[in-house]
C-alpha cells in the first residue's frame, strides 16, 4: 500500500468532519422533533382554560365630613398698631446680626493670613 499524500489525508479528515457534523445535526433534529411532538400532545390532551374575568375591586365610598366654618378674627385698631419701640427693635435686630457676621468673617480671614 503506497503512502498517503497530504492531500489524501486532508480529504479524509474533511470527510470525517463532515460525517460527524451530519450525525450531530441528525441527533439535534431528532431531539427537537421529539420535543415538539411531546408539547403538542400535552397541549391537545389538556383543554385550554379561559382566564377568569377579573373585576376591579369596588372603592369604598368617600366619607364626607361637614365643613368647619372658619373662625373670624376680630381685630381692633389697637391690636393692629404696634408700639414704635418694638418696631425700632425689630428693624435693628437684623442689622446687628449682619454686623456680627461681618466681624466674624474678617477675624477668620486675618487668622488665615498669619
């Protein structure tokens, strides 16, 4: 028997590979066919149940409460006017706060520079 050439060896290998691929494809085809037939038989044997109609739950009736009448505040002219001293103190308070803040900021900046 003469020695096989490289071409003969390659041809043999390709042929074997194609045969193996063909066998694998046949096995896969058979497995899928069996699965399909099994599923169709199961679906035919059991009747399809219709889903029950779902009714939305009824919302509870809204409770209505009697509206309360707004209390009317009776104001007199004396209550509306504030004494002049209190107004002056209130106006001065924000100015004092701003002054304190600026003093603190300046102190912090000078502390950083040293």
